[in-house]
C-alpha cells in the first residue's frame, strides 16, 4: 500500500496498488493531453508561417515576371 498526502487538505490516506495505478494514470493522461495540445498549437503556427512564406514567394515571383 502507498500513502498519499492530499495537496489541498494535507490529509494522508492509504491507497492500494490498483488505486495508486489509477491515480498515476490520471496524472499521466492529463500531462499527455496538455503536451499534445501545446504541440498541436505549435504545429498550427508553423503551418501558418509556412503558408505566409509560400504566398510571399509567389507574390515575389509574380512581381518579377511582371517587371520583365
């Protein structure tokens, strides 16, 4: 059995292996979801920047062709 201390009320209670595994899974899932969300946001920003860069390159090429 494991002793767990509540961070809010500071009460210590005992948890069996199955209960401890469930709590640990919840914490891991929460961290995973947070990291996944952050990486998805970063990927969206990189995608938007790549699109802007491609548009700028096309505009530059068109202006070069027009100038010729």
